[in-house]
């Protein structure tokens, strides 16, 4: 099966539209969404509505911004820009969007993989960024691979299947566009591996283009795709909504 994997949309409708139309053209069979539909961007409700429309084949989790917009977590933990945007997003959400988001959990254990917004042990808070965090979370996952978002960086962590004392036992790297990373199946199960598709609506790897990925569950390969969208339209919408100028500027820098 071919999955379209995406995360951290953050109310960026123009980027989301590009990603979903790419997935449609590629004829994905289903979607894995790693959380954060709202926050930062100017179209939270329209983004939730688009993703709600994928319902039949969608395997979604919610993110910390989604939870803050619902009032489940306290936005006072956020930086001032994020807090301002999430409080604004809260007012923009329709009843249908609130209902959809409130049914999601920040972690989901599927039959063939696991999805968590941040990490399996603290799915709404922790960022999976270091080898230490990866190792500490190993025992918290029943089925590999694990798909995460939250850091807005396309990257992977993988335990090396063959032990070699000369090299580290965990491989970690960012995933550049078009690079394919594969999970490995052993007699005892899938070798632990984490895939992060990067962010649709606010990438933070110095590349402004929307990031998403394709996961082939038969071959167990994961490939990152970057897509251009009309960033100026989104920046203008941010300004028109009265959201902080910084949120418009950072999009152009992929920060
Ligand atoms: Fe996020």
C-alpha cells in the first residue's frame, strides 16, 4: 500500500492544497497524518475541513497546537507568537472542526505501524531530536516503523541491524528531497526506525517548500518530497488576519 505521510500543516492552506493534490496524482491508497493542523497559519478551519474530507483512508493523530486550540492544553507554555496564533485559531474553528480534532489522540497504534505527534512516551510534548531520546522511547513502541512530526524536520532514526563496534548503533540523518530510506524486516520483526516527513506548512530546515513523504508499506520505503506553493498569498493572509509579522517572515526562510 502507498501512504501519503504529512504533518504540521499549521493552517497553511496553500501548502496543504499542493501536498494533497500531489498525493492524489500519485494515487496514494491512504494517508498518515502526524498532527498539528492548526496554529501559526491563517486558514485553520479550511485545513481541518480538507483533511476531514480524507476521513475514510486517513490515519491521523492530533498535535499540541490542535490540543491548545481545543483548550485541552495550556497555551501559556507556547512562545508568544505561537500563543497568539493558537488563541486566534481557537476562535476560527467551526463546530465540525472542533469535533473532528477532539476525537483525535496524539498517539495511535495501528496494525502495521505506530504514529505519534512528538514521541511515543510523551506524544503531545516531546520532540524526537536526539539518539538518547530515540533509545529511551524504544520500549514504548509495539509496532515499527514509527511516524512522528512536531520537529518540522524531515529525518529518520534507525537502529543498525548488524552490530559493528566501529560505528554508532543508531543511524540518524535528515532526509533530503527524493532520498529513499528503507526499514528492514528481520525474523523477530521490523528493525526500530522512526520517520518524520517534515512540515507541510512551516518547514524549519531552511527550505521553504512544503515537505511531505510517500511510504510504501510493501517495500517499507520512505521518500521525502518537497513542493513549491504560493508563499506570498499565505504571508498576505497572515498580515490581513492581524497575526504576528514574524509568522509571515519565517515562512520564507524555512524557519
Ligand atoms: Fe508543529
